[in-house]
């Protein structure tokens, strides 16, 4: 029951954060919005760890800083820009392919073999994305959506690199919780520095929708979402926990349909089905071959 609740919570939280990002677009500069999110998340995270008596400094900072750059700052600038150009649910679908980038980066950074199923999953997933955006690429040729795909892809690659840095932290004895807590703070400082040097305007949000989305993204999406996922990984293993990435794009597209007026068409339905299939192929456990007695 606990495993089911952790899985359901992760899918629902990660599936709904994308529409919350969309609600932050507009009244406040993108850089400032992402800064607000991770500054607040860091404060909540560190206070929570302190109250639990689990707050401590990382044994090394190099990969914590790199993780912060890839997971809690620059990648989300990309995702926020992508969300300003196309429906948030479509951004989540592109993000779900991070698992395939993880396999490639694991080969580069840790020498792990790229399994044949990774290639098959990548082909299926890429075909699904092509069909999902088919109308925007061929019928209407919406340049904004194409730019959004680019931003979302860069953000997903950075997210995958952040996962590799998280693995490096584990090898150096820095737990994901500690790395995430301090990493969010470092990410906020990086964003603050970028904002200052680019002359971004620090606007205090007055919209209740914006404030609600900010609190949801910082506390629910960043602190609780990452925590439920990490607990799920600890209890179920990374392979089974990764099925959450298969389902949350469905939740995100459902939210996008309701709140953003996303319009479905035949190729989009087929494209989503293929993208999900690609993720399933990536994580499916194939039955082991049995030796046949002669």
C-alpha cells in the first residue's frame, strides 16, 4: 500500500507541475520565477532536514554544484521558455524521454553498455514525438512550437546530465537528499547571478494563481516530489520507480487539455501512444531464457 501511494503521489505531482509552470509564465520574468521556486524550495528543504536532525554538509561540493547547474537552474530555464511557446503537456512528453538520454550518458560517464532495447526504445520514442508534433511541423509550421521543442530537448539533456552528477555524488558518499537540498540553494544563487547580470526585473507577484503555483512547485513539486521519488527508488529500485516517467505525461496532457485548451488529433494520439511504448520498452523486464535440456 505504501509503495502504491508513493508511486501515485509521484505520478500526480510530476504530472501536474507542468501546468503550474504554465501559470507562472507572463507576470514575472522567467529567470526570476525559477529563482523564486528554488530559493523557496531550498529554504523549506533545509529547515525540514534541520528539524529532522538530518541536515549536514556534503563531503564534497564539485558534483553537487554541477548537479545544481543541470537539475535546479539552467534546465528549468529551458523548460519555462519551452512552456511559454507550446502547451505544457507537450513539454512533459519530451521530458519523459530523459530515460533514453540517461542510457546514452551512462555509457559516456560510466562505461555502461547501451542495450539493444535502448536503441529500439529511442526509435519508437522519436517516432512518437514526430507524430505528436506532426501538424505543427507540416500543416501549420508553427515556428514557436518548433522553438519550444528545442528548448525542452536542451532542458531534458541537462536534466539527464544532472542525473549523472547525482550518481557521482552517490559514489562520493553524498546522499540524494543532501545533494538536492544544497543543490537547490546553489541553483537559486546561480539564477540570482544570471538575473543580476542580465538586468532582469525583480517583480513581486500579486496574482493568487501565480503565488499558488509558486508554492506548489517549490514545496509539492520540488521538495515532496523529489522525496517521494527517492523513497520509491529505495523501496522498489530505480527500474520499477522509473515507470512514473511513463505515466506522468498522460496526466500532464490531461491537465493541458482542460486548462490550456490543447486540441487532440489522430497523429497526436498515436504519437503519445508510441512515446509511452518507447518508455515501456526501455524498462520492461523480459523473461530470462531457460536452458533446454537435450
